[in-house]
C-alpha cells in the first residue's frame, strides 16, 4: 500500500484490491492482500489489533502491550513493525515512546477482499 493511499481521510472510498471471490486476482493484487493477511496470521498481532480496537482513546502506547501480551519489548516492537508494514496500524512517536492506532481503512479493504 502506498503512503498516499494510507493517508486518505477516514471514510474516503478506497479499494486496494477486488474481492478474491469476484474475479481472478492479478499478481500485484494477490501480493498486496497476502501482505495484509500474513500480518494477521499471528495470535500476538491479533491481540494487538484487539487491544487497539478496544482502547477508549483510540491509541495505545507501545509500553502498554508488554505485560498483557507477556512478550518482551523487542518482541512487541517486532509485531508492531509487521502490522505497520502491512498498513494495519499507524505509529506516532512522542518522545521516547510510540503510540499506535488502527488503520481502519486498511482493515476494511481486507474485509472487503473476502466479502462475497
């Protein structure tokens, strides 16, 4: 996903890829979708997304993932890097900490790709 596509305003109609059930995918579309779904294939990363979605503030400091996930800080950072590279989360550095939020548009794209 390009930086331009990730920076679109929430609610703006975007579509990275057609539904996998609607027509055969091209190589680029399949690669884009596989990147997103691959990032979701780890239980720790799914828990991170769940924690972000449940956050009343809409964002969570990287330091707040360590204890609930029972993972070391470097491991948590690795999982967040994978989610960020797939365009599923946004990071905002504030001092020495990074605060993460969901990229709901990207999640909607993945959901739409498997919708019938």
